[in-house]
């Protein structure tokens, strides 16, 4: 799962310095996680986050959301 929105990120997004601080962006990610992990695709065993540079509180929130939707999921950064 790529945290960044490739249409909104600055030039050179591959440097992985993209924060998730745009207003409303965490809610946008939450909606995407609900779609991917909410049961439509069955049990998901692994989630790999690709790109983006969440702060510690955002990382905690992403982990919490993923485990609420898929309690047994393994998460990698």
C-alpha cells in the first residue's frame, strides 16, 4: 500500500521524504485501508507500506486502523 498520493506529491517523490501532513490526508488513507482490509478481499495476512514519511503518531494510527480491520495482519514499513 503506497501512503502517498502520486498526483499530489512534490517533484522527486521517490526520495521518500513525503510527509502525510496535508489536511484531511490521514482520513483519505483511512478510507483506502477500509476498502482494502475491510473484508471485501477476505483475510489479508500482510501489509507493506510503501513510500511516505509518517510521523510517530501517524504510524501508530496506521497500525491501529490496520489491526482493527484485520486483527491478525502482519505489518511492515
